[in-house]
């Protein structure tokens, strides 16, 4: 699974989370994955 796919999966899970607590946990993981993707993209960009 690519990081992009993982992010989309987390977004879906967050939308469908049964409790606010679970949604917040998923959103924390989602934000970390988004930051990781941004860092990977930054490392690929020519300087």
C-alpha cells in the first residue's frame, strides 16, 4: 500500500469512526502520515 492510499484509508476511517475519541486517534495518525508524505515530497523536489 502506498502512503497516499494509506492516507485515503485513514480519511475514510475517520469519517466513519463511531466515537469522537476514535476519530481523534485516527486523525492523529492521519496528520502524521500527511506530514510524512510532505517530507518525502520535499526530499524529491530539486533545489
